[in-house]
């Protein structure tokens, strides 16, 4: 996982992980797309995008099975992230869910295991379950997803809660609310944020500054949007790509360094927050 500062972020433990990974939401669910999805995942690994994000929710485990089929022979190169449903959010529940995910992934460990969102879980039990999984070597790190600042403060108030490694959040040029307080809170504690849907599920507005920069650079507006996320300090991103061409486009965004003037132009259309906004979710 070694690399330059431009291509990695650092977990609170000091471990460097890829700044650009691969998401798998909605992958593994359509048999006629499987061949292309496998090729895409393998191409991403070849290009250094060895962080792979999934969840037990994705296709009710089908995404995890796809990863095992696509990358089982590359396991030593991978940093696998998976997530547990809140309704499995108890000490025993997270352990049982992890065992099921390990079986689907055909691996003996998950590198980073997250609570997917707040939803009636027993947070103290979740922490205890995660720590037991760490002690047993079933997971290497744990974290959360879709936690706002008050959720993180609650987590850190609990015994062992400060062992959290990351918060996976919806973050992109069109959804910048986390910049007001959540991202600074995480950075103060040496914790990177994982950005999901970094191009807003391909729903960014047409025209405007992104397409202007893209035309000048000879790239796509989506690559500009992804490059913007990747240039944020201590943020790593997990865009999904279901075909090889899209994977290559995502990887090229890592080498697209926006200038100060371009970043300022983006701020004019997609204004940074001036007050607290509730954390958005997809």
C-alpha cells in the first residue's frame, strides 16, 4: 500500500491506503453484466486501484461474491472494505454478519469493516463486536459510514469508539455540506473520510464550470469532478465503474491536478457551505 502523498491517504494507525479505490454498489446483480464487471475490477487492480468497497447490502451479498470471483487470486494485493447492516448492529450480530461476508468473499479477513448507517443499532455492542473481530484476526480496522459530526462525537464518547478508522460519506462537488464541520472534525483526529458517489451517481448538472474545465483539459466533466474530490486533503474515493473504459477514465482523474484558478471557478458554481447542513445520504 506504499505510495506518494498524491496517491494515498493515511489511516489513524499510520497505514497508507490508496486514495482512489473501486466501488461495487449495484454490481454483481445482473448475470449478463458479470463478465464486464469482472474485467473492470481486474483492470482497476492492474492500475493500482486495489482498495475495493462492498457491503452485505449490495445485492444481498452478490457484490461480495462477484469480488471473490473476480479477484480471488489477487487477494494479497487488495484492501477490502465491507459494511454491515444496522439491523445486525449488536455485538453478536456484527460478528455473525462478518462471518457471512468472509464466506462470500472467500477470504479470512476484511481489511476495513464499517457500520453502514445509523438505524437502531446498539453502538456499544457494535464497537465490542468489531473489537472482538479484530482480536480474532477477522478484520484489521473498523469504521462507520454516513455518520454526521454529532454521531462521531457520540461514537468517540463510548469506550473504544476512538479506534474508528474512517467515516464513509456522500461527498462531491454538488454535496459539500461535510466541509463545514465534519471533515475538519475528522482531520483534527487524523481520520480520513471515504467519499462514496464522488460524481453524484452521474447526476451532476450539465454545462457550467465542470464542462468548461473538461473541454480545456481534454477530459470529461466527470473526471474533473472526481479530480476535485481526490484533491481534498485526507479524502479517498470509491467511484464505481462496471466496464474497463470507465475504470481507465477514473484512474486518469488521479493524475488530473486542478489549478488554484480552476478550484476557485468550481467554488463559484458549487459554493462551499457557510453553515451547518445535515449530512446527506444516498
